[in-house]
């Protein structure tokens, strides 16, 4: 098939397995985010795609051909490193033109291409500056431009925005996504920030302990997480135990939830429900009663922590949606069945 | 942050100790040497204070000019050989596991503990016809019969490179360890083969370190006076050998001092020139 395919990729360092039988198939032109906690093997996976690390077993296919034995410098890819790795002895223009210089392009060609790319990253006229004189955001762009100088087939970025401050990071996320869409280039970004992944990706690949846990579009990852780890890692969630009673009704925290079913044969499961799906109301009826322990009013949203049956449930709402509740108050919690995701526990 | 100019004498106090050291160990001996270089030699005794240029005048001959030239060329060659060998070696060393690095560095340090005399005689034995390495080459069929490799220019060069190499490696090591390995990887992802990436990225990124190391080895080699005598012919003797000869065996202190001053000036000029060229290239 066309695109990039990872087939049973495993990487061990000594007897430590950093990446464990990773399988993934990415069509051309997709923006992929490798997402997971620190140390879960994201960088190692990216480095194997780049050829900087050899897989212990498995194969990497690009458009059907096995590129596993191809050395990095023949893979035609662009990579942005976490440290950016701009060459300190070269100017901005020479950094960007370096891949062209390697291929023996003339001085004029190099200049033309680097000017073109500088325009693309909104830094025209920066060609003759030393890289040491640039700000963090500018270096970031230069590293991106250098990686794109030869219009590579694959664009790999390892936590490219982690060194930037929050505001700039959000702006760069949007910019990076727009750039990728304009160029239609297959892109892999490593990140541990789920918000960043949600902003940019066509396909989010959630990793944990060296394994790929789920690979799906962002909204599917959010709405239909494959397991409790993914549900917990992507955004805030309430993970609750569900039990099935003799009559076949499913109950959570001792309260039967009408319309909720769990797979046949199971008597126990976990239920994940997003905080914005939790309704708070008055005590009584079908609602689970609980005590408000803390209210975090962030202005735009209000997070309410409700303790019930030894568990804390978080509910998020906009100020308009909810009348004031205060810590210590008794409330009724409703968990709509259609918002509950049943996970194997 | 604004720096305030030092006001009282106490503000200068941190400078006292280094200043004193500099005076005691550098200014005083060097001034004495300069002074002595203008003194008159007293054949029956040592020297008498005077102010004559005869010591310098005697130096301005073809013979001493040739010796000076040879000394400088030899030192430059030693410096270049050392850096050319040590740079890739040290680079590869930094890529090994920590344990391996430590073992190598300890071995190198132990080579430093060898005196110049031991190094000289070890190499002169290795280069003899009867017991030298050429017997090994004969044994593995590389040569027809053993030959003597010493005394010769190449023997001198080998001995001096051997002596200076551990210093070179130990000076280069910290800079190469600190070098960001992703620079090289970045070059590779951009299409450079590993060797090309090394030449394009590692070497220029460490230019200043390389220049500083070249100068250090150059100065170090300039002072070597035993190895040329042990491993070379009289035509391979350096100015340092002649200075030793004049100072110790001929008891001609003023002339030895004049030569030493001249050697220092020449090497300072060469070092200055190197730095100047480096600065110019940097500005480009
Ligand atoms: N060269 C290496 N040698 C030994 N262990 C390594 C090496 N590279 C990575 N690891 C280990 O592999 C695991 C995954 O690392 P990495 O891929 O960098 O994680 P992430 O990028 O997700 O934070 C880590 O526990 C790390 O210590
Ligand atoms: Mg990482």
C-alpha cells in the first residue's frame, strides 16, 4: 500500500524493551501525533522511522518497499530535533540551504530556495543572521524550514514546541498544522501534550510502556478511548467501576444507569465519562447524591469536585449552564448513559 | 546588569594573589632572562652585567636561521599530526560506553607519567635494526630484511607526536563530549553521509577548540630538547637543543638567553598570526 507502514517494530536496549511490536499504517499526507507519557518510547519510534536507530525486529515500509536497511541520509526525510540542532557555525540561510549544498546545488539555487523557505516561515530577510541571534520561536521556524528544504516525503518532529512558552506554542501548533496541510506532507510529531495532539493531528497514536495502545482520529480517541489508560491520558475523565446486578441492570456507584449495557459475559467493567458530560442537579430521583468538596472557577469553565461513595467525580460546565454551587453543598449527579464509555477493567 | 567600577583598594583584592603568582613565576624570571640576554659572557666565570647586542648579532646567521626554521616546522608538523590523529580518535572515543572511555583516559594519563627520556629510549629501541619493529614487519612478510629507522627525521616526529598525543586527546575530550550529538544526526537526516556530516558539522563547530589545541601542541613541541637528540641526527636538532647546549655545556648563559627570547618572540608571533587568521575567517 502507499504510505508508511510499521510492521511489528520492536526495539530493545539490552533487556529493556523501549518499543514493543508497534504496528501502524499511515496513508500519505496525514498528520500523525505520537502521544504518550515521558519514557514510553515515542522518540525511539520516531528515530527508527528516521533510520537513526535500527529496530531490533520488524520492518518499516514506505510505499510498499522495505526501507529498514536504508541509511538515514538516503531516506529523503526532514527531521526537527528536540534540541533543534541548528548548526551554530552557519547563518540562518546556510542552515536552511545545507541539504542543497550536500547535493551540490549552486550558490544561486541555494540562495533562491532558502529565501523561498524564509518567506514560508515568515522570516524574510533573515538569511544572513547568525542562528545564535534568533529567539526561540524563530529558531523553531528555521529548523522547520531546513527540514523542509528538499520537500521530503516524510517530516518528523520530536517535541518541536516544548521549549516555547504556552502562548507561542499554541500559535505555532496552528501554524504547523496549516503549513502541513498546504504542503500535503506526511508528518509525525512526538508530543506528550494531548492538547497539542488534538489541535494538529489527523491521527493520534497513543503509546504507553512501549506499546501502541490506540491509533485513531483525535475525536474518536476522546470519545471512544480503547482502554482506561487512554481515557485517562487524553483529557480529564472520570473512571468509575460498573457492576451488573442479577436483573441485568448496570449500576455505577450504587445507582442503576438506565440504558447502559456492558458486553455480554462480563459482570464488572470500568466506565469512563468526560467531566463535561456529568450533570449536576438537585438531590433526589435517579441522581447519585454527593457532597461538593471543591469548586475551581477558571472563569471560562467551572470544575466541580463531588465526593460520593468514596470517589471523587469531576464535573465541568460553563458558568451559564450551572447555578452556583459551593463547597459543602449536597448535589445530585446524573451520568447520561449515552456519554458513558464502557472499558474492560 | 550594570557593573560598578572598582573604587577602593579592597575592590581589587581578588587580583592580588594571581597577580603575585604572575610576577613571581613569570614576570621576574622572564625579565631576568631578557636582561641576561644583553649581558657579556665572561669565559672564565659566568657573565658580567652589560648592555651589548652581540648575543643577538651572533644569532643572526644562516646556521641559526636554519635551526630556528627547522624547529618551527617540526613543531607545526607535530601539532598538525597530533590534532589530525587525536580529533577523530577522541570523537570516536566519546561515542563508546562510559566504562570504555574511562579505561582509555586512564591509560592515556599513565602515558603522561612517562618521562621524555623513557619515551626517547623506548622509541629508539623500537626503531633499531636488531630489535626494532622492522623485525616484526619482516616476520609478517611486509619487508625483506630489518632496517634501522633511527636516527631520522621521521623517528623524531614519531617520538614527539607520541609524547604530545595524550595531551592533545585530554584537551579535546571535554569539548567533544559536550558537543550536541544531534548536530551530527541532523546533518545525516539532511542527506550527509556520516563522514561528510563529521567534516561539515563537528569540525567547524569545534574550530576554536582545534585552533587552541594546535597552538598548545605547537608550544609544547617547541620546548622538546631530548627527543631530537635521542632519535635524530645533529641536523634534526631544534633550537631548544642548542639553547640547552649553550646554557649547560658551553656555560654561555647570555647567548642561550638571547636564543630563548628570540624563540619566545617567534612563537608568540606565530600564535598571534594563527589567531588573527582565525578571527578573520570567523568574521566572514
Ligand atoms: N540509547 C538508549 N540506550 C538505552 N536506553 C534507551 C536509549 N534510548 C532510549 N532509551 C530508553 O527507552 C525508553 C524510551 O525512551 P524515549 O523513546 O526517549 O521515550 P519518550 O520519547 O517517549 O520520552 C526510556 O526509558 C529510555 O531510557
Ligand atoms: Mg522523547
